[in-house]
């Protein structure tokens, strides 16, 4: 997964890690810069099992609370801002 921020943040890696902990999973950071971060979500530290879809959604929602205009790319979808994420999530759940 990758997040591209609308405004730079030197600590985006720590925010991704905190969002993952709140979602009961673990973020393995691949790279980060103030403009964005690439990471994968796993069920626990030192694991190879991916986090659940619900955990992914909780992490993405938390990151959009930090930057509602960010671009988030996952293996399945690309979300251009919080509004698009909410629309696609509602479409999946309905």
C-alpha cells in the first residue's frame, strides 16, 4: 500500500505505524519520505500473513483523517481523497 500526501509530513511513517496499531495489526514500512510512504499491513509483527480487509479499511480511514486529500493506492483500488474512499467502501459493503 502507498500513501501520497497533499502536504509534506516528516513523520508519516510514525503515523502509519500508529494507525496500524489502532487497527490491531502491524505496518511494515518499505520506504518513506515527507511526501508519502509505502508499506504493507500484516496481522502481527514479524508475520507474513496479511492483515484483514477490515483492518486495511481502518488504517486507510485513519490516514485520511490525517490528510483528507491524500492519494492511497492499494493492490485492489486507488482512492483520491477521503470522499472517494467512503463512496467505494459503501459500495463494497452494500
